[in-house]
């Protein structure tokens, strides 16, 4: 059942024309070397790196205290 659900999710993603167009453009840009470093993402676009993942406009609250935004 899990494989069917995964397949349906893939089909939904692949049928999204706007997403697929953006994905193709991103791949084209990467092939041309038009990339942005992780440091630029963090500094210029306000992304945070936490637990192996990249987040935008992230707020971390721990024990009721705001740690980072």
C-alpha cells in the first residue's frame, strides 16, 4: 500500500506543469553553473540550516525561549 501511495505522490508532482517547468529551469541553470552557495542562501535569502535541513524564516523555540529566527 505504501508503494502505491508513493507512486500516486510522484504522479501528482510530475503532473504539476508549473513545478516541472521550474524544475527544468533549475536543472538548466545548474548545468550552466548558475548556482548559489549555501552561505549566500543563509545570508542573502534568510535561510537557516538546522538538523541537516534548510529552512526559511525559521523560529526555534526551546523551553519557552526563542533561540533563533
